[in-house]
């Protein structure tokens, strides 16, 4: 007679990944689940990023759990507060709140071979143990400040967009914005009408596409809630559209020509100055970097109080920013829209696996993981939104659900064989990595520098295919991919 003993689980992080993993496990009988959250509130990036205009660039009908639809989203592309509210309601409805330990930042996790368990240490001085460790810290959780001389010498307020200082009133101020990524494209239009002058320092132009947004009225909410299949049909439409564009990464490069045409047409309809157009035209292939969606970005840059500077920044001074041509651009406030430490997975948590080997050491040539979830030498360690699972187009929530289901199947196996652990075979992991990197060579991500790549050029973040392909790849847990139980 077999004995089922459900393993204990520690989940690091309470964003979409952490909550999604916990829901999948608890809904399937795994109740000994503890979520550790470094902040005093759940939400991940949607808790941290409160800058003006913060919103998702994936329609909310798809940027949400498939099993927890919301019929009353305020907009097609909902803002930060609505998404954070959704996550809080999910935690409440699925009984997760009492399983989250807040203000509990993990500093170290170590696999103990004699017991086959993970020991986790926190900044609060706590020591916890569990059979399984799941990291759900995400790829965009640690802000990246640029390596510019004099960055600490600026005399006025300065902050990263992910750490927006709402005590600083930008009205009538001269604001320098360094960086033109996904955050800047949202907050620049939001603050431009209020500032005296905005100087936008652009290292490389972005491909910008129109965002077909709309505000939902009560009648829409009623229809989504009462008309059978309407909400699902909308979700399916968005999913199919994004899957189509993802084919442009590997299978159908011709799609990138369409993106280029649309991007240039959008610019031409908004920017009349030929010099400005030249500055804003990317010198790389569409999809090499993240395509940005906005209807307000180009109009904001065309405002008379906005200036786009493409000269290299040489130094930050107490009074402003100096560029390579010797010009000093005066500023009262500096906002850094310079992204995150995307390739430094799990940083600064120290993870030690079998024989005391650190994950940092294992990943010295760039992060890699089988199916983006598990690493040889680190038994019973799984990752949500790990290496090579980010998307160039599509909803990461779909990927997260695929990972949660796979991990649940793996833990089901552990529950049926108490006292054992799962460690992916090195040959299986290496074969998967070679296959992934070979497919990545056919994508535009290898043709320019971006946060998707390490300094050595390895693409560590992105999945080279459709979300459907990933769902099929992770649909079933295969025990043969892992070392024997008596290893």
C-alpha cells in the first residue's frame, strides 16, 4: 500500500509567479506552502512600479490567470493600481494571505544533503526548512542604475522609475530623463505637460506601435459577466494575435517587416520634424529589443518643452547632465528609466546546491535551466519565470501557468515517493540548453545589445518560440528527465 506524504514548500516572492505557484499547489492538495515576501505587501513589480502612467502593455483579458477571470477591468490595458488590486483579490479569494510572511527577505538558501531539505535564511534572522524551494522573484525585480561618473553628485532629487519618489513635485521643474525603455514610454507622456522642460537622453531609439486601448463602461462589464463566451472570445482573440506576432521571432521573419512598416508609419503621422524622426528611427531590426506600445509617446516628444538628446552622457554634475559634445543640460530632477538587472537571476540571494556549489558559480557563463525551471546539482529547486522563459510578445501569465502545472506534477511524484528528491539530469539539461540557444541564433535578439543578453552576448532571458510551444513542452512531467531516486 503506497503512502502519500505531501512535501513542504517555500515560495520566494508574491507576484504573479509566486501566487500562481501557490494556487496550483494548494488547489491540488499541497497545503504546507509558505510564501516569503521581502516587502510589506504582495504584488511584485506591480507593487514596486508606481510611476505616473504605469500600465501593462498586454490586454488585461490575457494578462490574468485563466482560472480567475475579471469581468470589470477598467481598461483594455489596465494600469498598475488595477493589476495590484487584482492580485490582492486573488490572494484573498484563494486563501493565500495567511500563508505569506511579509518583510521576510531571503538572503541564502542551502540544500542539506543528509536530510534532503532546503534551509532558508532571511534578513529578519529567521531560519526555515522545506522539502521544496520555488523561486518566484521574477526577472525584473531589481532596478538597474547606469554606470555614469558623478551619479551621486547631483544636487537635486534623483530616483529610478521603479522607486518613484512621489514626494517630489515635478510641476514647473526641469526634468532630465535617462533611458527610453518600457517605463519611460509611459511616464514621459504623463509628466511632460506639467514640467517646465523635459530632456530625454536616448541611447537607442525604440520601435513603437500603437496601443488600441479603450476604457470599459458599465455596459461592457455587464456583457463580459453575462454573455456566455464573450470574455473567453476576447481572450482568445488577443492570444491568437500575439501568437501570430511571436512567429516573427523564428518561423516567419517577414512579420518583422510588417512591424517595421507600422512603426515608421506611426512615427510619420505624429513627428513632422525630419531631424526628430531621424533620432527616433531605430537602427536595429524590430523585435531585437522590446517593442513598445503607446499612443502618447510620440506626441509627448513633439511638445515644445521636450528635447530628445542622443549624445552620449559623459558625467552627471551637481547642476545637471553633461554630454560628449560638452553641453551641460541643466536639471532640477533626474529620473532614471534604465531598466532592471534582468540577467542576474535570483540576485542577491545566495543559493547553494549539492556539494555546496553556488548557483552563482554554476551560472558564471550565463543563467540556464531545464525548461527554465530547474538546474542540475540543485535538487528540489524550481523556478517560476526563470532563464529563457521571458517573452518578446505574449502574456507571461500563460507561461507562469504552464510552469506551475509542471511543478505541481513534479511535486506529485515526490509525494508518492517520500524521502526522495528530484534533480534534473545534466545531459537532459545540456541538450535543452543547446537546442534553445540554437533557436535563439535565428531570432533578432542576437543582433543588438539589450537586457535580454549578458555582456558576453548569451541570450539568457527569452523563450525562442510561441507560448503554445512552451505549453506543449511542459505539459507533462517526465520522471526519466531526472536522476534516479537512489542517486
